[in-house]
């Protein structure tokens, strides 16, 4: 009965709409749609049982001052305090190479360490404040893969990344810069170069050797440690979880730079070449 009444009541309206011009129909449709949307929003935002509406929460979180502050910090320009230098040497060579590092190291400004194979001998003490603080690498003879390593010294060098990360001094670090104990840096230029890249993504930045023979003997796709190479913090976070597993896959690799290149490649990260970096290997030319 109710359905027939509805049909009778609405039939004149249907007839009028059927005969109405197209413009009037469009306006009527727009008015009806607007009323439906208004009623929907009213129920959504004023329903006392709907305090955690996904739409509302998404809007609030997007506009949150805390989120904006976090983004501002992340997107601030890279400066020297964002770089962690991972310098690698040994007791035998440090006394001869210390002056190379001290030429660019800035006391209480630059961050990082010089990693040694064993505690400093008496002739290296007292340790000067003009040098980077020293650290001693973890004993790699304890590694399961150690008997298979063709060049354990180079594995020690590469694992300095892991040793540095484990120090827990990574607050505000955006880049790990690996280098030998005779590498020279123009620090301000380095900051400018790294500032071009997004440290929150995977980046492996360096250069080939200027000796073709060196590239041929090792790899054209690796960053040479003599010139130094940079790893974004995002990449380092991932690498430290996999370094020892990677070493077990490549115990035959002769140099730490090639090992670093291979481990990064396993994560899908290729070398980005910066031509302002220079690596010259006179022993291989």
C-alpha cells in the first residue's frame, strides 16, 4: 500500500522533471548533491561516536606542528657536523701519515675517528688533540669466515663502518665518509658536494682511480678509498645489518674498496661518480 501511495505522490514531480529543460535538471541535481554532502559531513564531524574518523585524523596529522618541525630539521642544509669521518690506518704508518690528516682536521668541529689495528704504541702517545680520536678495530680473527679471507687487513678496514656505527655517536649524522690515513679533504667543498644529495636515500658517492690499470685490476664501478667515498646514513643503517654476511659471500676480494662496492651493489646501490674527487695510485700506474 505505501509503495503505491509513493508512486501516486511523486508521479507529478517525475512528470515535471521529465518535461523540464536540461539546465534546470542540472541545477536540481547539483542542489540535491550538495544537500547530501552537507548531511554526510555533518554526521561525520558531529557524531559523538566517531571521534577517530580516519579522514579527520589524516588531516590533523598532516597539519601537525611536530611533523612540520621534523621535516624542517630533515631538510635543513647539510653542514660539517652532519659528516662522520671513518679514517683507517695502523700503528706502523700513522707516525708518517698523521700530518696529512692534521692538515684538514678541525679540532672540536670535524667528527670521526682514526681506526687502528691495535692500541697506540708508546711512541704515538700522548695522543695529540690535533689528530682525530683513535679507536681500535674489533678483532676479526673471531669471525667465522676469517680462515677463508684472502686479505684480512682489508676486511678490517671495511668493517670500520660497522665499528663506527656501534659507537652510538650517530646523532644528526647524514654521511659516513671513508678514507685512508693519507687522504686530504677540502672539507667545505665536501660539505657542498654532499649537500646536493638526499641523505635519507641510498647513496654511494666516490670516484674511479685516475690510473686506468688500477681500475682494470680492481673495478671501474667502485669508489677508491684513497680519494675517499661517502655513504648516506640511510645506506649505512642497512649495510651494518648485512656487512658480515656480505664478507662471507666475498672472502676472495682483495681490497676493501671492492668489498664496499660489492656489498652496496647487493643492495641495488651503484657508485655515483663525483668528478671533483681525485684518486691517484702511483703504485699501480
